[in-house]
């Protein structure tokens, strides 16, 4: 169940990135790369869960906190889902 929650949160993040015009292309690419890494880890195709991934999401959370509250909430949902996996 926690993996399904994480998959859903990552999907929601991707949807938000598609709709968010105010986020510049470089930052969108950074978040897309993080989302791809998460999906690879969920599927067991990639690296092990790393602190750098969580740290990267936390940095994005701080960047968007004031200007993009919906995106911030979505990133927080992803972090919560990762925490739910015991990472």
C-alpha cells in the first residue's frame, strides 16, 4: 500500500509540473528527474533509496514554499509517502 501511495503522489507531482507555468524549465527538469528516480526505485530498476533523493525533494520544497503552495503540498505528499516506506 505505501508504494501505491508513493506512485500516486509522484503521478500527482508530474501532473502539477505539466500545469505549472510559473516554474521555469530548469526547475521543472530537476523535479522530473527526481520523479523518474523515485519511479525507478519503486520498480526496483535503479539505485537504492538515498538521502540525496530526499534531500533534493526537501530543497525543492523550500524553493516553492511561498510562490507555489499547491506544488509545495504535492512535493510534501511525495516526501510523506517515502517516509511511509520507512526510508
